[in-house]
């Protein structure tokens, strides 16, 4: 870092920031009303800084992130964790006079979901944009689908009894109003169990729902015996009161449900 430029000219010019062993815990309580505050895009936040900034690289090594969400009517919150995470962010600068069409803030994230599934994700934020606009692509390797139970049991009232994710890949472009992209979510031996809102799973009603869900609603595999890999669409509406990470997560989740749910799904979970 050039300390002289910072004190004399108010210029924050940094070659590299390196963070090792960071632990981040994120908790969101969705039972509380959402404040109607329009959240700026990442590009807008960088451009609004009241001083000149230029950071070549930010590198995070061996990071740990836990996301926890409390949904309305859920008995407890859902969790998901990313472990052994490495992040490289490059291209941060706010001199708009020097922007060109190919200049972007780029973030490459690598890690493991629950210490098992290898996770990789890349974001590209074109600096010429002022409103929400970014590209995202990523992949996730083999892991038991039941590891997602801490998140979905309390938000969807279902539990994954068995199933193995073989490989998932996705890519989408996010605009100011909505996102659009494609996903391949490949898995086998999926079996689910329906639970009531109190988390019970042994009642006759839930047993019947479980049977019908596995028979008619959820697809057991992708690809199945025909060998054809189903590709699902990614589409999510942009909530202007949430930051881009929420927008990105909703986009990714939008591609998973049509990948595992039958086109003729029954209304089992009302």
C-alpha cells in the first residue's frame, strides 16, 4: 500500500490484501419485516466511495462461512456451511474515466459444502454498469444430498432420506429485473420424507404424502435409464431490497427445484 498517496491525496492504492483463517457467521431473520431500502449494486457501491480506490487483489485463504436463516412458521432456523474456502477478488477501482467495456470486478470462490462437496463459483461485475448486472457460473461435485437437511427440513418441511449428488453446474446472467440461465443437476437414488410443521414424520398423513411425493412428485435420478441429462432453467426476480448475494442464491435455487420435481407435481405440501 502506498501510505504517502493515502495521506497526501486521499488515494487508497493497494497491491494485495491477504486474509487467512477468516470465520464469518451470517444470520437472517425472515420473520421480521423487510426494510424497504433499495440496495445498490456492487458497482454502484464501489463508485460511490468518497475517495479514489484501486485494489489489485484481495485473497482469502482457509475461510469458513455459515449461513443461517429463520423462516416464518419454521420450528428452527436452517443452516448451510462452506468450509476450506479460498476467494480471489480482483479489479476493484472507481476511476470511471478509465473504465472500458472489458473492465470488471471478478471474484473466484472455491471451497467445500459441509466439508464434502467441492464448490466453485465465479462472479463477473462489469464496471461500466451502474444498476444490478453481473454474470455467475459454478459447479458442485459429489456429496450426499442428505447433507442439505439442516437447511430444507425447517424451510420446506421435507427431509432427504437418501440420494447422492453426482455433479451440478450452472451459469446465469443477472439483470436489474431478473436473472436467466441454465443448470445441470445430476444425482441418483433420491428419496424424501414429508414432515409436518412441528417436524413429526410418523403420522399417517405424512406417510401418505411421503409415498405420493416419491411416486409422483420427485424424480429419483438425473439422468435415469434413458441416459438423457435433464437441463433446468434458472430464473429469479430481483428483489431491490436485498443485496446481490441473496439474488444470486435465489437464482441458483430456482434451477434445483425443476431439476428434481416432476412437471406434473401434485399439491402435496399445502
